[in-house]
C-alpha cells in the first residue's frame, strides 16, 4: 500500500513518502466494519458535499463513518483540510494550509440546523502558521452555532495551541459545553508518535480549562496498540484525573497506510472492558473504552450520560 495522492498529484503525507513500509497486522473480527451504503449516510454526505465542508470522519478515515452518518452525526473539521503537524498516526493531509475560510463559520451553523443536530462536535487541523492557532475561528464557529441553533450543545476537539499565548483562554471563554483535547498516547511514545506536541503542555491545557471554567466538561482520549504498557495507561489516567478530566475515551489505533506507525498489537474487547472498570474506579464521570471508540463516537448520547453523571455525583 502506498500513501494516498490528492488531485494535484502531491503526496498526502510528503514527510512520510520516503519512509520504509511498516508491517501490517491482520485485523481481528472485532475490528471489521461494513462499508457505508445506507440512505441516511448518503443524505449526510450530500449536505457535507453541497456546503463544501470538511469532516474528520472522512479525513481521518474513521471506521465508524457509516454508523454515524446514517444517524446524521458528523464531526466538522474547521480551518481547512491540511495540518501543519506530521503525527505518525494521523491520516489528515500535511503541509502548508491555505488561508482561513471565514465563510465556513455560517456554513457549519447552517448545516447544524439542516441536520437538526442536538449535539455537534467541532474539531480542526493544527494551524501553527496562525498567530492564535485558529482560536478566534473556533470562537466564531461556536458563536454562530449558538445564534442559529441555541439548543444545540457544542463539543470541541482542539489542537494544543502550543506557543499561542492567550489562545486557549479565548476558546474556553466561548463556553463550549465540552472541551476535548486528546493526549493520544503515553509520554514515552510522544517523540515517535506525536513529535510536534508536548505531553505536559497538553495535560496543562486540560487543567487550564477547569481552572478558568470549572463547570465546563473536559474530555481526553488515548489510542492503544502502540506498544504502551497497562501501567503506563493507568498513569495517564491518574494524570488526567489530577487535571480534572471528566470524560476518558480509549480506542484501538489503526494504521492508515504502511507509511504510518505500525500497530504493535490489537487490544482485546476484554482488555478494553478492564480499562473502563479501572477508569471508573479512578473517578471519571464518563468512560468509553472499546476497540472502535473514537473521540466523537456516540458523542450525543455520551453527553447526556455525562451530564446525568455529574448531577448524580452532586446528589441531584
């Protein structure tokens, strides 16, 4: 398998083009999903295409796209389709992004109304080229959705805004209902898997959300199958709890191409269940841990459970 080529014949991942192919493990039965063919999928696809929107469902080759789009659940990706980082696990195109498309602010808000979304997830590529890392654009999208669909709850999945002073605070102050930032993997793997990021900076970002707005839900996710140990995963759980993270997601890493980091092993459903049990014992309000769990998978239903769990904890 080779890297994907876009319409301009430019490698999707030029920084990986000359790397040796990695091994590919055969997927177990619990990982396989059916190709999307439903009428609901086609309807969601048409709305996304007609409005010229970008979704992480497509760009990251999410295995759950058929199930989610059938239910009109799409995760919109703002600030373009090209990322300034080159993480070893990610399928999103890398390179120098184009200018910010301010028109997408209203297009996304309109799509939320047209799709009758009760809960929407907004994410973005990393934009290290922008002075604020795209924070103002996140804020504008949140405000536009609130203006057009005031009852819709909003979940954001942000980049780390590394070295962008004041950016995180700007987004926190826009008051999304859920502020998600993924740690992705254990600290030992960062140099290999997430070389442009810093583990403790990402952890501090999540802590900062709680300091500035204690009522805002925080969420973070991990991939497994990259050679991490159970003890390392448990330590990350502890770090997240110290930072006040409410919601933990854990899913199986799936390599997009032979040029990406290899899957070291497929974690069994039983092991995922054990992770969930451990995480709940550590005090997370909500945990989603299955092989196919992704950051925004079942985000609408999970948000209802998250809110209910907080009320129960407070004795309401």
